[in-house]
C-alpha cells in the first residue's frame, strides 16, 4: 500500500462504523480558533484525553452561542480520518453548552478566595516609579517576551539597566519557579520596578499565572509589579494582584521606561514654568500692596492709613518679601537637585566627565565577552570618536557566559 491508500482504508473503516457516523461527545473546549473562512478549529478534552475537532462554516452558522476556551459542551458529529495528514478528528455538525469547564471553575474558586482576603484591593496598588534606573524581569530566558522587553526598554532609554531572573512560564513546576524569581528580585533589592509575564497562549499555557503561589508572591512584593501575561484578551489572577497590568511584554516595557529625551524636556519645561509663576505671583502681590498704600480717601490717606499703621505695614511687607524669597529659593533648589539627579543619568554627561563608551554597529559593548581579537570598534569620547582594533583582551569575564542580561 501507499500512504494514501493506507489512510483511505482506515478512513473507510471508521466511516463504516454506525456509532462513529453519528456520535455525541462531551468535553471541554481548548485552543478555540475562528478561521477567516468561517470554519472553527478546536480541541475537546477531558481529564485523560483529547481529540481534534473541526466545524465547517455551514454548520457553524447554526450555533446559538459563541464557543470559547474553557466551555464544557456536547458536540455531535462524525469521527473520521483526514487522509492528507493521517489525523483522526471529530467533524462537528451541532454543538450545545454543557456547563463551564473544570479549569474555569477552579479559577473562579481561587479568585473568590483571594478576593475575600483583599489581595485584589485597589488600595494595595502602588504607583510605578517615574524614572527607574533598573527594572527586574521574571520570565523565560529563551522566550520572545524577554527580547521584546529589552528591545523596547533600550530604545526608550539606552541607559536603563535590566536584571533578568529566568524562570519557567509553562508546565508542572512553572508556578513555583515564577514565585521564586519574584522573591529573588525582591531579595536582590536593586530594582525599581518588576515585570512579570510571558507571551500569549491558551488557558492551559497561562495557568501558572493563576496559581495561588504566584499571585501571593506578586502581592507580597516590596517592589511595584507590572504584570504582562499574554495579549489583551488573556487575563490571569496575577493581573489583578499586580500594581499595573500591561497587555503584552512590549507594552509593559513602555509603561515602565519613559523616553529619556521626553523626560529631560518635560523637567526643563516645568522648571521654566514654575520659575515664571513664582516671579509673576510675587509681582502681583507687590502691586496689590502698592495699590493699598496709594488708595485715595475722603480724609488724609497718609495720616489715616499710612502714618497710623506705617510700622505694621512695613512689618507685613518685610515678612511677605522674606516669605516669597525663601519659598522661591527652596523650590528652585529642589528643582535644581531633581534636574541634577536626572542629568547624572544622561550618558552624554558621563562622557563629559572624562569617561568613554565602546560600540559596534550601533550596539553598546559593555563586557569583554562581547569582543573578539582583531575586530574594530568605535570609542565615543567627549570631543570625538576613535576607530580602534582589539589587539588583546584581559578580564575575568572574557569567554564566560553572562549570568544576567
């Protein structure tokens, strides 16, 4: 037999079974997809097995509900073999609801218990730091999520530091590993904000972020947490416990890391506006005081208003002047300090103090492990750029794999 003949023979055997030609199957929907053609593809599963299913467009038009992952349904149709792929599947003609899936029922029980404990209380949520120096990331070291976070964060602020606590994000032991990563980042203590998450997937793929141990680790974190589990339609209990929820890992990096140039411009603008407001306010108060002193009167204003209260008015004037001057000086001093702290983070400011940095093809080289003998690099200095060639390499980390990103 050829492969085609074998698969066709198996299909005919299944088609000849009267039970398989019209069978009702109860199971939970998983991996549901609605194709642009109108066909529906999904898996039906129970606690021990699963079967691939397809519902063609003409049958799907008669559905009385919109299927979704986690729904428990009764599917009527025929079980057969798809000859081209040799895959055994159920061709569904009719489908009705049978109840909520076991995973969703379990999820609801956990959610209700943690909600009663107050872990999702909005009052617990903290503000995300406006200008973080270092962000911590708890996710898989091989997934797309960590690369998206690094790419977006470095684009917005090349000077941002990223500390990765790698962990499993799917599977039997993923929940314990995620909780461990969150605790390690808290114990390390140098991060200003944590990003915890992974890319999208089915409810089974994301289930670790619904586990109680992960939700409690996020709620107990001393460092503010941004959850970034999956895409917009995927919501987990970790999202409710976190201080802020992002739809994707890339969106989390945008929320955590401000654009450096915009932040500098904003502080400079606020400084100018505050100085102008203080100066204008002081001028208005002096004008008001001057009008009071010079106000016309039926009687002799100098004798009645000024001379009788000259000492008191002089004391008020001196007090106002000292108060305004001290207030303006203090505010300008705080602004200068804030601007100085921000300017200290500016890579150009560091270079002005006599330091330099090495780059190749637009990528900043920070370790000897990233270099090779004979390669050419560009060294940026205060007054120009040097083209250099590596003649020797010294350092403990050369040739060793880095532990952190």
